[in-house]
C-alpha cells in the first residue's frame, strides 16, 4: 500500500470498524436482510421487553430495528438518534435466527427504548441475529438512502457503541487487522528494497 494511501485508509475505516455491534440492512435475492453482528460488554439491564410480537421490524420514526424471533429481551440504556432515514414502518419480518436483538431510539415507541438482546445472552459473547423482509427492496420499505451510516448509539455506562448501516457486510470497509497487515507488509517491502539497493561488500581478496 503506498504511503500516501495509509492516511486515507485510516479515515475510510472510521465507521463500521469502530462499532462493537453493527446492524446491516441490505438487499439480497429479491428480499431485504437485516442482520446484527459483533459483541458487547453489557452493564446491568434496566428493563425487559420484546419486539411487539414481531420476528423482525423497522420503524424510521422511532429508530427501531428488531432482528430475530420474538422473545423476552433484557434491555439496556442507550444514547443516540431518535429517528433515522426514510419513512420505514414494517413489522413483517421473519427469522430463524437463534438470537433476538432490538434497537429502540425513541421513547415514543410502543416498546422500551434502549438496546435489547435475548435474556440468555452472556456479556462479551459473539452476537449474530437476523431477519428477512421477503419480496421487499430498500425503496419499497421506505428508505431514501441506498447505502451509508444511518445511526450510532452509545451503550449507557460503557464505552460500547452500536451502529446501523444500509449496505451489506461484504461491502463493509476493512477492519483494523487487515489494515495493520497492509501496513506491516508495506514496512516489510521497504526493508526489502533497502536491502536489495544496498551496495554489496566485496570480501578482501587473498
């Protein structure tokens, strides 16, 4: 990687790579998939609730994202946006995901504001949760953006963050480890070039 490209790459990774938990909302094979992945170190829950009998839901006006089958969730306080892009209001998702999560940013929603996750979740474990909106597109759901960050929330009492993006995980920018690997490779290549260009020392002739 050229030296001048490294600062740009460092700026480029700001976003998905910084979040402890990431929601991705994207089109796939004629459907819209919503999935959460990452991990969180959680404080004590402030409440319990569920996704309003939904196996997947999104509501822009309340900054709501639900993934996974309807279940009782432990709810933790968050600080962040109370709305996000578009006019989405759809609770018709389906899911076979073993874990359920939600983000609710607005206190006017019918469910407890905060971050919710299945009551059996152990703090620090990997999280993967997903729902599918069959036969939908981002536009038909009511999103106006086709890609990009739509919200960042902080988990109260911690340094953990949760982010939501429109766009597939495969389109996510590289995380810190690949970047560090590129930087290491760049340093190694510079050392090799110096060794190759160094003058040979001819041993004294007998």
